[in-house]
C-alpha cells in the first residue's frame, strides 16, 4: 500500500471499540482511525470531520440507525459511495449473513474478532475482494 | 324354439306314422275280407236267383216264363242254363249248345258236383267262374247259374279301381286334419313355453291368454300367470327396496363425506344437521353435544326456525330428563318412537308440534358419548329398522368427525404454542449468541493483546494465565456455536452455503495445522495421507471444515500417545475422509450414545471437555450434504471415524442453494 488507509468504525459498544483500536493502531500499526460511539448524525459528523475513509467498519445493532441504514446513507452519498463498507457483527447465523450480502456490504467480520486474520482481511477488502469472515 | 325338438312336430309325425300304418293294415287285411264278403254275397244272390228259377221251373204255371227268362237273357251278363240229369244242355240262351254235353265247357269235377247234388254253389279257385245250381227233381232238370269271373269280381274291380285313390286321399286328409288338430292342440302349450321363456329372459310382465285354453291347460295357464305375478311382485318389490336402501346409504355416505373433511367442530355439527334434514326430508334435526362435567346435553345445532329459537333460548337437557334425547344418552342406544302420541317416553317440544315420529341416536366415539343426533318427522312410522341402522352409522361418523375436529383444534393450539415456543427459542438463541459474542470479543482479544506484550511487559506466569483466558473464551465461543448449530439442525432450519470446486486437500491442511497446535504438548504424531488427483467437490465448505476439525480435535484430545492419521481418498462417487487414532477406543455400547446430543461416552465425560455436541452436529452436517459419518473402534487400540461426502450436488439430501462465491476463512 502506498498511502496509509483511512478507517472509520461506528460502534456503540465501548469494549469493541477498544479491541478495534488496539488491533488497528497497536497491533497492526495503522494511524488513521476514527470511531463514532453511535450512529446519530452520521453524515453530518463525517462531513464535519471531512472524513474520506477507505474502509468503514459498521456495527449492525446500533441506535438510532442500524448498520443497514448507515450503509444505505453511505451508498447514496456521492463522496462515500466508493468506500469499502464491512459489517462487524455478533449476529453470525447464516440467514443474518445472507442479509448483509443482500444489503450490499463489501464483507463481514464476526465478533469476537479473529485478530490473526485481520491484517489479511483488510488487505483483501481494500483490494476489492468481498470477504465474509464469520466462522 | 328349436324345430328338431318341437313337441308339435313330434306329435304330428307320430300321428302321420299311425295313419300310414292303419292305412297299410286296411289295404292288406281289410281289403281282402271285404272283397271276400262281396264275392260270397254275389254268389249267395246268384244261389237265391237259381233257387227261384228252379221253383219256377217246377211249377207248370211259371214254367214258361222261367224258360223265357233263361232263353232271353243277355249273354254278356249272367249265364243261366238248364241241364238234364245226364249232363246235356236243355235250355241255353245259345241254341247251339242244346243237347251238347256240359263236360265240353266245364271240368268233370264241376259237372259231377252239379249233377250229384240237389243244390249248391261252387267257387273253385282253379275254375275262376263261380257256379250255383239247384236240381228240379220233378222234371229231371238242374238249373245252373254261372257267374263269369268278371262279374263275380266286378265289386272287387270297382273297389280296387277306386280304393287306392280314396285310401291315399283319405290318408292325406287324415294327415292334414290330424296335423292341424295336433298343431291346434299343441299351440297353447307353445304359447306357455314361449311365456316361460320370456320370463326366463326377464320379461316379468309376460302373461298367457287363458280364454283360448282347454280345461287342463287353463289350469296350467292360470297357475303360470299367478306364478309370474308373484315373481314380478317379488322382483320389483325387492328392486324397490334395494333402490331405497342404496339411496339412503348414498345419502348417509354423502353426509359422512362432507363432514369428515370438515375440521371445525361447530361447522361439522351445522353441516350434519342441515344435510340430514334435507337429504332425508325430515321435519326437524337437532344435534345435542354432551357436557360430561355437568351431565348436560346442550343443543349445538337445530334446523329451521324451531332450531334457531331453541338455540337462542339455550336449549338443553339434563341427562336424567324425560324425552327420547336424554333417554338415548343414558342408554347409549338409538331410541325410536314411530307414533309419539302413544309413547310415554316422548316429551313434546312446543316449537315442534307437527312431530309424529322421532328417532334419537347417540353419537359415540370409542364408547364415549359425544352427543345425540335427534331426528323428527311429520309422518307416523317414518323410521324403519333400516333407517335406524343408517342413522346409527351416520351418528358414529358424526362422532368421529366431531372428535377429529376437536383434536384438530387442540392440535392447532398445540402447534401454535410449539411454533411460538420454537420462535422464542430461536430468538433467544440468536440474541444469546449475539450478547455473548460481544463480551467475548473483549475477553479473547484483550487477553491476547496483553499476553503478546503489545501493551507492555508481562511475565511468563501472566502469559500462561492470559493464554488460558483466551482458550477459555474460545471454548465458550465454540460452545455457543455448537448450541446454535444443534438448535438449527433440530428445527431443520440450518441453511447450507453450497459452492462448487471445493478443494478438500487445502481444507484439510488448515485442519491439520490446528491439530498440530493441539498436540504440541503431547508425544503424538499427526500425519496426513492425501490421495492424488482428488476431484473438487460441491458442498458447504465451512461446514465440511467444521466436520473435519471436530474429528481431528477429538482424536487429538483423546490420544495421549501413538499417532493420528488423517486421509482423503476418492471412493467411486464419494470422497472418503478418515481420522484414525491410537486412543482409548470407544466401547460398542457407546457407538450410538456419542451421536446423541449432549451425551458423551464415559471416557469423554472423564476427559471433562466438550459440549457433547460436536459428533451429533458433524454427523448431521455430513448427512444434510448427502454424506455419511460412521466409526470403527476397538477398545484399547484406537478409533477410526469415516466421513463420506458425495462429489456432486445432485446427491445432496438438502440442496439449499445459496449464492456461491463467498469465502469463509478461518
């Protein structure tokens, strides 16, 4: 990778945010990570921060808007429609994963995160591969 | 009618034969007798004449006249002449004969006869002429009368000339008349025969004409007609009764058929009441249902306006009340009253004043009283024994239908509860999974971050504990996954992600790597034997890997020394995966137990690990992909687990095809 990827993680669970932060910034050495504690005023917050994320991690079960709603917002937004959007979810039953695929996510990561696989996952996702890591 | 065996023809032919035989008898015997009689008569007449002539010649007064008769007689006819006692012609119509000897014309035997006797007649066969003679002693003369052959046999000639024609004409007429008479006599018999034949063919209305018959045949004919009449009555009566019964049974079957397809008890009852009233043309039909707790028969449905009013008034009987309906409920028998005015058990309903017959039939199911079917008619004697039988059968059907409908309703309720419970369970499991995975994310990953010294220095003791923390978290995660899987398997809601082109050798490599990690503290060798040119297979890659990992993990867990061999090979249309260990083995009694959910063999329990779900899940996962999982084991030597998976999709038991192209990485 020539330039460092920009990450955004929207997650209402504090521990999960900590895991992601430790993983990306401490274990994998990335620096460009922004995290939102909830899904409120999502686009406004992004615009206010002038964020141009390459990879957006979305929790699914969030309030007021869930991950699917945020995906829809992103996909319909000129500036963010090209970003890779990955679901990070603890709901990993087959039919739930099927919903993610149908909604148009670029991949999924199951909770608990498999930190040994995350580096590869990020690389492949940014390269355009859709990876469903739900085991 | 067959001509050869015709009675009339036979009788006629016998008659003709008899006529011919008697004709022949007449010709042969009677003719001769008749002819002889005629000849004798001719001769006797001639003798009389001769006698008269002899007397006349003896008398002087008539002498001349007699002589004239002799002399002037016609020569062509009788030939009279007179001879002397010495045998010479004295008087002869032929003058030339006079004084000639009689011997010149007649044989001496005849001459001697004529001359030797006073009177007589000669009928000599050799001398064909018949002769009569009589002496006239006073004059020494003999009167002789010769009847020429032609004349003597004149009657015979006549008779013979006419008789043959007459005989045969007579015979012919006799035959005609006899035949006709026979035919006429036989004709009524033929008529009878024909009538019997027609009856035999089923034309039971056939009768014979009595008027034309003779006395004997008249009796026969009358008997025949009576018999035909009875036969006809019997037959049509029977036909009518059968038709009636068939109609009733058809109606009952129609009612039964309609109600047994009905699964709502209230509608069953409404249907039966309405249908029974209409198809059997009854005045009123009600159905009472039995309330066992209160010993009450409650009206469920009644036809007509009376039915509506009764329903509105909450019509019911106590089982001990008067009336046919409670009586039928008490006795569990059909109670019939074919003239209610005469029946002490009848209890009049003021809404049903026209009732003249009533039939109350208990509706029984396995000996339990479901209710009573009550039928009322405006006619006396409406319910026959057959009707009662039909209604008893119908009531049984209704009881079954009501019971079925009630069971179905109960079943529906139970099903709804079960569905709801299942839904609650699924929701619970899904949310439990979700809720547990979120904290596990922190537990597993924080412990890993810390133990990796990423966040600062940690000592070995801390690392060991943190690793145990990680392992425990992962174990908890696998338990959660197993519980979810088994729940989905048991509710048949597990969905497969089928993809093609799965390279099992690659999958096995990652599984073997996990196995090595599990064995790092043991003296156990793990080797894999992967067959060459294995074809790719279709299936759910993640689930196949789950099966392989489960079997390899089990082998690693239970084997403390020796070796574990995993192998992959093609066997026909299947890929065979096997895991052979040198562990403790599994006792035959445990071969089935280990595939039951939440159960483990004693060894497994002693080992104190695992949920007891891995094998049941693996077995079902193999099966729903069209494969099999089984084992061979010897206690003390080891165990081999086998998994056979089909190569192609067509052999999948549950081809739940979801979009492929996904990649589930571990």
